[in-house]
C-alpha cells in the first residue's frame, strides 16, 4: 500500500498544477494535518448526480485512501443527521470539502502567524486543523451549528494533535466572545453576509466566503473591513458549497410548461447560462431572489428552470433545430423576461468579467457594484 506521505505529496503536486496551491507552507500543512484523519470510513463521493458512490474503508483501504487524497469532496451528513450516513440520500448537509477549494480559500484568506481566525462551519474539522497548525490552536475558533458534527470534529482534531476552540452555535451570529478577528473564514454558502461577521473583524481584517446567490454557480469572495464598519471586496473564483443553514434554498420542484404563459425568445438560453462568470454575477445582482437549474432533457435539448420564492417561475428550452426558443412563465414576476433584460444590460456594459464586480456590506445590507464601490448595480 502506498505510504500516506506519498499520497499527500501527489495531492499537493496536483493542487500546484491546478493552480490551487502556490504557497509552500500549505504543502507542509497538508502533511502536518493529514486529510484521512477527517474522513469517515464510509466516504460518499460524487458520481453522475451528487454523492452517490460509496467507498468503504473496511472493504478496500487502498481505494479509500486514494479517494481521500484526490481532489474531491466527501459527503459526511445527510438530512442534518436524520438519515444514517450508510443510507445516503439527496439532501446532503455537511461534507469534508475538496482539497483544491480548501487550499484556494486558505490562500485567499492569507492568515499571518499571529492572526486570530474565526471559521464558520467546522464540519469534520479539517480546515480548523489546518488553520490551527498555521496560526496556533489558541488563535482559532471554529463554529458549527450541529452538535454531533462538532463532537466528531473534536475527536478528529485530537487525533491530528490540534485543539482549536470549537463552538456549537449559529455561525450567522459569528462568535463575539472570541473576537475581534483578523480573519473570518466561512465554509458554507452565503447569499447575504450577516453583519455580525463585519462587526467582529478588525479594521483591515478579511472575510472570505463562497457567495452563492442561487443563479448559476457560486463565487469565492474576499472582503476587507474599512471605515465606518463597512466591508468591501471582489469575487475571485468558483465555489460551490452547502448553504449556511438559515440561507438554504427551497427544495426544487419542477414546473409544468402548460401551466405558464407561452412565448418564444431569440436569445439562446444556453448563451445566458454559459457566457461568463461576470454575466452570472450581473444577472444575480439585477434579478434578486432568482434561483436557476439547468436540465438535460434529451436529444440535445436543454431546459433552464428559473424560480423566485414569491412563486414566480419560468422555463426556457434550447432545441438545436429551432431559430427561436420556447418560453413558459407564470407568477407575479416574468423571470425569463427579467433574465433576458439583465443579460442584455451586462452585454451593454461591455461584458465585464467577474473580477470587475464587487460587493459592499454595511449595517443596512449588501450592495453589488461594477468596477468600483461608488458604482452600485441597482435591480
Ligand atoms: C462544507 S461543510 C464545512 C467543511 C469544513 N470546514 C471542512 O474543513 O471540510 C459546511 C458546514 O457548515 C455547517 N453550517 C451550516 N450552517 C451553519 C451555521 N449557521 N452555523 C455554523 N455552521 C453551519 C454545516 O453543518 C456543515 O458542517
């Protein structure tokens, strides 16, 4: 069987090649805090549709280690723990995040030796362990909403020789008792940044989180805290994450085409969803509340599903043989029409990329902007 340090070196090489790892200190820390100590013996990994492949350590130790040291996330909880791990399911609620995104976020966080760090979403504890090795146990507080997960993380961290402060609480409130923090590292998806995180961060301190607005994919985001208790920053890369519990999306229920107002569009729905990440940010900013799902409906056809919590929905179908495309919409809003207008507005701005957009957090809420904070995007 391949020795663990070899698995770790190979993983670090892959993360370097993929551009996730550039600071050699994280390579050392991958050795100091071995990932297999944070993986369950039954490892659910992604197959065709979500985490549907089970790798059992007791059945094949080698396959399990190879899985653990590949760049894949491992689902560690279903239905907030109501479904046993061995049973699996569609509603996954905690995971051991994939090494690539973990290291990418740690590099974005860029903690210094003396920094006090707050992590939101302990999970099985791997990131908390890496942080504890980086800045010292006494400087790390990690908050997890689920008591059983936090207890397991405590055991895993002990096995790795780490002892950061673990707190069971709603991380949306931060953890004021451990602050002020130099760095806040959020490891669950966020639609709206809770102001508590800004309040608990020192001026000049950083907050990193996956901004997951609901339309298309999520975005790595880094904010810095500045005058007047504001946090300002830009988007940095892709990030798909389980949501902060209070900001989860409604379970998706497909709409029925015949129930909606039927029209056609000349704008190819696939253009809207695959043009650029900058386009995704613009649409999320201009069409608040929007969530989307893309579905393969066979024979080269795709269907874009759009939703709003007020009950509005729209379907837009791409069919290869057509010059225009079928649209169905219903509810208080006309979501496809809004998305179409938002897309064309983004084109009229010169199709700016994701790095041209940013976000500002104040006590009054969050504002998205284009190019600079004094150019807010209004829906
Ligand atoms: C992707 S997992 C975290 C991965 C983990 N940091 C790691 O190193 O692998 C997201 C975690 O956030 C937790 N979570 C969700 N909402 C939360 C909240 N409001 N407060 C604290 N933790 C939360 C979930 O229970 C889950 O364990």
